[in-house]
C-alpha cells in the first residue's frame, strides 16, 4: 500500500528470506483463507436457505464495498497504533465476524457482517503489501511478490480443504476457520520487531495514477472481478450441475493450488521479461480458457482440472500488474499507485460476483464463465489499445 520510501526501513541481513517475511506471508495466508473458505461457505448456507443466485452474488459483492471503504483507513490506523497491532486487531475482528454469520438468519444483517468481515481482511491485506515492500529488495521484487502470492494461494487452497474435512453443516467450519485465522497472529507477532514504521506522508492523487497507467491498475479490477466472482459462485454452479458440497470444495481447492503453483514462476518471468506482453498473454489465455470450461462435463475430475488450469492463468494478472506498477512508479507515486491498485481490486470484487450471479439466474450456471471471459477479454483489449497509444 505504501512505498518503501515513505517508511523507515529496518536494517536486516541481505536477501528476502528473513524473519521479516513472516508477517506479510502470514497475513496473505489469512486473506486467502478468508476468501476461499468464507465466500463459498456463505454461498452454500444462503443457497440452502433458498436465497437466489442474484442475491447471493450481491451479498458477496459487499466484499468490494467493504474493501473500497476500508482501504483509506489502513495506513492511518497503522501509523496511529502500529502495523503489527493493526493487523492483529483486524484478524481478531474478522474471526469474530465470521462466528456471527451462521446464527444470524436476517439477510439484511448479513450485508453488515460482510462489510465488517471483508473490511477487516482488506486492512490486513493492505498492510501486508506495505510490509512485503519493505522486506523485498527492488531487484527481486517479482520473486518476493511470487512468494507472497504463494502464501495467499495456499490460503485459497486451505479454505476449501477445511470445508472438505468438516463439511458445511453447523458451526464447525466457522469455528475452525476462526481458529486458523487467530493462530496466524503468532508468526506475525514473532516478526513484530521487523515491522515497518510509517512516517508522515504527502497524499497524491489516485485518479492521476489511474490516468497515467490504466492498463496496469485495471489488471487488479479484472482479476478481482473474475477471482471473487468465481470463488463466490462456483458452489452455486456445482450444486446446480449436480456436484455435492465436498466435490465443490475440492474444485475450489484445485483453483487455489493453481494460484499457488504459478506465483513464483510468474514473479520470475515478470523480473526478466516485458511485463505488458506477459500480462496480455495471460489475459487472452484466461479469456479463452473461460470460454472452454462450460464445454467440459460437470464431473469432479473435469472441473478440478479446469479450475486448476484457470488458477494457473488468472493469478498472473494481479502479480504482473503489481510488479509493473512498482517498475513504473517510485516514492510517493508508488504508494499512491498501490492504493489505486487495491481500490481497483476492490471494485472488481464488487462487480464480479454481482454480474456472475445475475448471469446464472438469467442464462444458467455456465453463463458465469462467459462473464469471466468478458472481463478478461475487455482487459486484453485495453492493454492493446494502451500499447498502441504509447
């Protein structure tokens, strides 16, 4: 969220594999679990309660609203209370919010709980990016982001695994999810002496950064829309196509494994090759694969394989886009660019689940993948247009 130039660096041994990485890596792991466990779990609960796919998608879209609202508060809170304390408080608040979902029957209150839960996760996510930017040397930022993304993706894989082990009935998955989240405070506490200290900063214009680098920042919007929409609506897709909850948990885990295995290779590629060509290839490949998924048989092996490949492809949008911003901007502009990137990701989380849920209600379960293809294709067109203009 904030450029390393805007904070006081802590002297540490050379290399990125230091104890300082424990905090951002653990925080990204929490964020991954928070999305991959809670989002499909809540969709399953609402589906059982007879809520329409449109309303499920709209409720899931509150993650985007929460992220947009919470992002501006992350750095001021960390400046006031410290990065470690703010992250730990966010984890506790997210875990407590998680435990309230199941006993609450009112859908209206669920909207408020979503905002509290995802707002807390957003603050954790923002500060983890701040922390990783201080822990990683510029010449190896792509690799560092790849490791960071691997931890995030591991969280994506663990969340559905919890569903597969304990099921989606009753409070058990909620209790276990909350316990895992609370446990991650331990490694963050171990690294607390390496926390970056935020100094007073000047405020730049996010709109200016978006105007200067729309192709880079909008990568986060495309990824957020497809990622959040897919995770939120896959349980609905699977249920309506005849797969049970355990099977869909495995499918979502396959998506997370795909995310995880791609992060370090993509980060290394981003360090070595032209990022615009790389991200264009990722967007086009993701769009084509999205169009192919509905043609596959709705069986567990086919869907798990399809989501594994989809995870390998789509995750590159975020990693390469963030690396491209870091290569383009520096100083205060980089801090503002990171904030804009998170805001675009949050916007994607808002529009993706809502549009995919509506598509399912109107045209059937496979329509969610056509919407995903549309987001990826639109982004690819934007990259080409900007490329020619430059």
